[in-house]
C-alpha cells in the first residue's frame, strides 16, 4: 500500500469500529476513579488495570506501576519512526453536587442534544475520552497493519485531579525508561470549539507576597491622621505604578528576555480571528485592558503580565473603624513568557518596590524568589508542522499553533525532568463542563479525535 | 472682699479641704458604675444618687432623671454671672482583664509613685476624678461665700462609656432646661502632660465605603491575565491619586471651605513646642507624612485629611490563588476642619473617583452622603480668654487653645441640639491608663484641677 492508502485503511477501520470504541470508553467511564477521595482508591487501581489489559491486547508491554498514591500505567510498544510518549490521565474529578447531575455520573450514555450527540459521564472529556482517542487510533493501526505505527510509550497518570503528588518522583526514578523524542499530551481543547490547535507556548508564573509596615501599632486616625504614614497609601502608590497608562509593566528589565512573536505565528493567530468581544463579553467585560499596542491573543498567550491577586489592610468588617493600620498586604503574580527567568523577575520587582518606600516604611517579603518559566516548544521540529498538517486535513480548517495563558504543569515537567518538548493536542470544547455536573464529550470530537491521532501518527511514523 | 481676696479665700479653702475632697472622690470611686454591663445597672443608679445627694448639699436643685438606660443627673443652682452648663460622666469602663490590675479597681487608694502621688482606681481619671474637680470647686466657693459663683447647670451622663444611647433624645426632650450660654466639659487632658489647654477645634468626619466592580465573576489570571480589567489595579490607581507628592488631597474643591489658622492660634501652637519626634517615635515612626508645608500640629488639629482605613479584594488566605477578582473594596474617611461640609466633601469624592473609572468598571457606594462637620468654638467669646488666663495663673505655664484631631461627640451635640459652644478643659495625663488596667489620676491634677475651676468660675462670675 502507499502511505496514503495505509492511512485511508486505518481511517476506514476507525469509522467502522466506532460503536465498539464507544463501548470500550463506556466501560472505562463506569469505573469511578475519583483520585482525591480515598474511598475510591480501589476504583483508581481498577481503571489502571483496565487500561493495562486493553493496552496489552494492542501488543504493548504494559504494567500498572505502584506509587505512594495511585498507580501509573506505563506501556511500551512498536518500533521505528519517531519515538513519542503519550500522556493522559485516567483519574476524574469528584461529582459533587450530585443533585445537579441529570443522571448517574458513572452510568455513561450517548445523548442527542441540539448541538449533536454527546457522551455524558464524569471523565467523558477530562480525560478518559481524550486519552482513549489515542489508544483507539493505535488499535485501528494495529488492526490494519498488524503493528503499531511507531515506537510508542504510553504514560497514564491517576493523580492529575489531586495535585499529582507522585508524578515528579516517578518521572525522576524512571527517567531513562520514560524519555522519548517528543511528548504528546491530550488534555486540551479546540480553539473556539472549532479550530484544531497545537499548544506550543505556555506562560510561566512567578508569585510574590509581601507586607508593608509603617508604625509599630494600629493608630487612630483622629489622633494621628494627617501626620502619620498610612501604609495603605504607600501600597496603593507602589502598586498603581506597576503599569503605565499604556499597560506596560514598569519594573526595570521586566521585558529584557521577552521575544517578539515570530511572523509565522502572528499570521496563524491573525487567521484565528479571535472573537475577543465574545471572550470578554462572556464575563461581563468589553474592552481589552492590557498593553495598548498588542492584540488580545498576544495579551493572553505571548505577553508577560503583572497582576495584583490579593490586597488587604486596615478594617474590612461591617461598619467603620477610623484606623491607620500598621500594615498593608499584597499578593502579586507575574505570568512569564519566552526566556523570562522567574527569579530575575522577582528580584527586579523587589528592588523596584523597595526603591519607592518612603521613610519609616519597610517591606517584609513572604515568598521565596522562585517560580516556573514559560514553556516554549521548539516548533522547528518538523513533527510540529506535520501534526498541524494532519489536523488541518482531518478538521477541514487550518490548524494553528496556539498559546495558553496559564501553565499546564505536565508540559513543564516533561521539559524539566525528561528534556522533551510536548505537543498538546486535544479535542475538548468549552461547554464540556469538565469539573462540573453533567460533563460530556462530543461524540464527534471522540470520532475525529481518533482520526486525528491516526493522521498524526502516520506522519510521525 | 475684693475679687482677688474672694478667690484667694476659695483657693485656701480648697487646699485645706483636699483630704475631705479626696475622701469624697474615694466614695464615688467605690461604686462600680460600669455602664456597658447590665449586671451593674443598680450601681450606676447608685452613683447617680450619690451625686444628686452631694449636689443638694451645695444648694443645687438636683435630680436623677430616668432614661431608657442609665439615669442622667441634672442640677441647677446659683444666680448671676454667665450661665454655664458643666458636663461630665459618672459611668466607667469595664475592668477586664482583672488579672492585670495591681489591686481591686473599685477599692481606690492613694499611692506614692516615682512621679508623685496618684489616685488608683477605675474611673479615677475618666471621668469621676475630673468631674469632681468642678463639684469641689463649687463646694469651696459655697463654703467661703455662702452661694454658688454663677448660674450653673450640672449635667452628668451615665452612658458615655457605652455609646450614649439616651443622650441625644434626653437633650432634645429637655433642651430648654439644659440650654446655657456656654458648656464646660471636663473629660480631656493637659497638653503633653504639662500645659493647661482648652480644646477649641475638633475635626469632623466623613466616611465612605465602596465596591469597585469589573468582570461579573472572578477570573483565572492564566486565562484572562493581561487582557481582562483587574479592579485591584483600578482601585490602587484611584486611591494612589488621593494625594499629590506634597501630601495635598487631590479631590477638586476639597480645600474650598478650609480656613487658615488665625495668627493668634498659630503663635500659641508654636509656643507649645510640640515634640512631634516623641509623638511619632512612641509608635515607631519618625517623619511627618502629611502636607509638606504644614507643621505637625496643623496636620493633626487644623488640616483636613483623606485616609484609606480599609482596603481589600482578591485572595488573602494562605498560599496563592492567581485570581483576577471581580471586585475590590475600600473604606475611606475624611477628617474635616473649619466649615467643610461632609456631604459636599463626599459628593466631590464620588465624582472624582467615578471620573477615573476605565471602561467596564463601576463603583457601588455603600455609605450615605453624611458625616459630622468640625466643631470650631467661637473663641471671640471673652469667656475663652478668661479661662485661658485663669489656667495660666494656676499652672504657671501659658495655657493654650488647642485642637483635637478627632471628634468629641458631646461637643458637637451641644452645638447641634442646644446651640452652645463648649470649653473643653481637663487635667488628665497621657499615662492615666484610662480604659486600661491600673487607671490612675494624679493627686496633683485633682488638686490643681479644683483650683483651676475656682479660678475659671471667678472670672466667669
């Protein structure tokens, strides 16, 4: 067969096998693998075992690997092509409040809705449905060709919804075994529910918390007001100066390591025609509030931020207390991009804030100078363009390399502990209600998701 | 007798009678008239009755007048001279924590201390000792001259330490009976523990509380940070602009009704040689933080302020939450002077703040547009200079008209409900520990306080 015919055969197989693929997903969804609740420990192990058994039928050498928490599923199989590691998680969120569910969250059902057929169950989208898209693609490949399409490692976590306490130690202890050329992660969604997307930039984060002190006790504003330093005033003046009128962060050196968006990405992002009015309108806003000379997508994907996340001081109870407090407090965080170094940013922030302190004031810093840098994938790796072409073919819309405003820890861990970049490809939609009652996964997303992976694997193989 | 000889005879009498005056004060101090605790209701009535009996022995027509709370003592006596009303309060603060007292708070004792003899008991300074200085002055006058020195009304409250719930209704119902030409209030102290002082200016107060809203829900800074409006930033920018770099309030029109200090007062205040380094040093500060071109005493007595008393928004718990909150909150108050109108100031503040709101933001105001104006006594009334001369004679130091940074509600009530100015003259010291364990009143203050009133009354008569 030609490569084209090879793939077509696999895609046909996927279409024919969809009812069985769905039945298998239903089986997995019936296992209430709620990782955060110790009462479901055995169910988590059961889900891991189910996956191990299923992967073995595809020729994987698979095992449920114990951890201090829930087991990891690790499977190896195939030869040739690019060695990729696929990551997903088999654990799910709790279901409370149960009364808001239309049916038993662990009794999955395909339902007709005005927007099409959906698979309704806890974990349907996050992440059992998504991880099964990859496994089903492997199954179809194996059925058609008798072997897996490439050298594959499958790595499925059972603690993603409960803080991943075992993840880093497990990766450290098994680094040689887990290391591949590239990671594939299926835990994200389509851009604006329609455009296939590969997340290649994730912002980092640096956090700072401090107390600003003036007098050694709270003062009465009748006795001292007008004469004594009010730390609330000092704090507002410092924080008000975090940005200039154009929204640019004023901490010296803040933008030193920030790269401009490459033209290729800029064009892709423009083509996305992001509807920022709807994005903001959904939360009661209308006007972009960031850097004046940046597009909305740049603001959330490729530009760093300085944000006050918490601020308090003085009296905040009912009624009034004319107090001049001795202290004022703030929590400030920075979203980082490109090569920005969290420690360097935090140190610059501290220096900048302290330089503005008037007499009699001091700042006590409560945080360590640390954080996580941005994850920026090396899209020069031909695998990225290959995957983009594959997704474009499947969805009939030009796929894009997109950013993510927040971090996705696993992507950073793969880089830090295994030295791999990751391609984040997922098929969720914004209305999947992950973490909420009545979670669903569109049957269409499940089906096209399987086909997408077949196309991606064909190109990587 | 000449007027001088008249007075000298009274002063001699006061000196000779001091042990008995002290014994009478001790009797009053033994009554635990804690107004805020219902368990002491009968004791409050007993203190009122004790005062009524004592005033009757001086020729006053006195009565304990019922209220929904504790009784008022009202007494009338004397003829001629200026008709003055004397105000004090017979109730006292609770004594908790009792374990910190060196002795029973209601078993008064004269103790020797390195700084001289003190009367140790709850209420010794606040306000039984102080109110008895006036009554003892009347007693001595009566003993020497057979009559009271002028037409006097005595008005003693029993709820001053518990919010004065009955005071305004009682004053309204008995306004004709209580109205005099001038009120005397003995519930304040010496300036810096040494200089006799008459408080003639009390700052007013206007209070504002508001919520600043942006998005209609809390947002995640990973998803929205850099694009969505953060109300904490908006709030800090508005409040940071309350003052310019010289400490001047920036609300338009704020200073319109602020009078400059008259030269006569400016000279008196300069003569006080206020030790602002000690005043600030006592609370851990060193540098005046108010208007750059004003003296420290002006800052706290005769200049208006704008102060943030409370500020909060976002996450303030342990750890971190990278939230962009939907709301930010502030409590802001203004100390007012001269003819500043609270409603006008608050309206100007609202207009000024709202003018700075960026798109998508709104302010919800939680306060009514109201407050209390400053109390500024008419020191052109010759009684004020007469009292100042009397105090100067007694204490051997030039007495001064001083200000008070906070309001003393009773002074405002006399102006509002009875149309009278008040002279606030008191003999407390900063270390009297009023409201705290081991309250005391210097025996010297008690003695000279009685003599001070005799001198003041002689001049008013």
